[in-house]
């Protein structure tokens, strides 16, 4: 029993050392979403970008959405609608409603894409169905800019996009 106890103690002591090694060796593991939020609130967008980028690259939808926001607004980076679009799309494909609303805004305003109220309607509708409280209001505003034929096409796009689990919409 004494030998097993020594082995258990060694294993327990090895865990903090292993954890520290993994955090130092793996920037994704050491990236901290909340640290990025705190930095953004302080307008330290260099730190924000450093914290969120590895998380976004690893597929974190929230971080992907937030990187889209940084590029859309030009916070800590050169404003780049195409890069914002990339990050918003990646988060949207995971069902992230706020990113879907952001895509709706980009299509409604023609930022980084050709202005397309039909696609804006599609994204706002999908986001509204996934509980983005403002998306329904935005969808209703866009509806007023659509003809009956465009609205019918928008309904079809919503259905197709949902069927494809938001991929390639």
C-alpha cells in the first residue's frame, strides 16, 4: 500500500507541472476569452486580438464573432469588411445567432458584399429564430424593402440554409 500511495502522490504533484507546461507550450490553451473581453473594455485591442485569435482559429464561435467585430469596426486592426465577413461566416455556420445578425447587417448595408436585402432578410430571420432579440426588428425593417417576389425568395433561402445547417448559405 505504501508504494501505491507514493505513486499517487507523484501523479498528483505532476498535474500542476503538466498543466503549466501545456499552458506555456500551447497558446490556444493559454488564450483567455475573458481576458480578451476585459482588454476590449479597456480599448486594449492588441491584447484582445492576441487572446481571441487562437480561440477563433480553433473554431470557437464566440471568438470568431468577436474577431469579426474587431475587423468590422477597425478596432486594433485595419478595418476590413472581407475579413469580418470571413469570421462572421465561420461563427454563423455554427449557429451563432449574433454572427448571423452581423451578416444580415453586412448584406443590408452592402459592407464587404453586394447589398442584398433578400440575403439580409434570410440572416436576420435565422438569427431571430435562434433568439437574437434584435434580429426580428432588423428583419422587419428589411422586409419593407423587398418586393413580394423577393420576399418569397428570402423564405426559400431561409429554408435552404436551415436544411444545410447554416453551411454555405
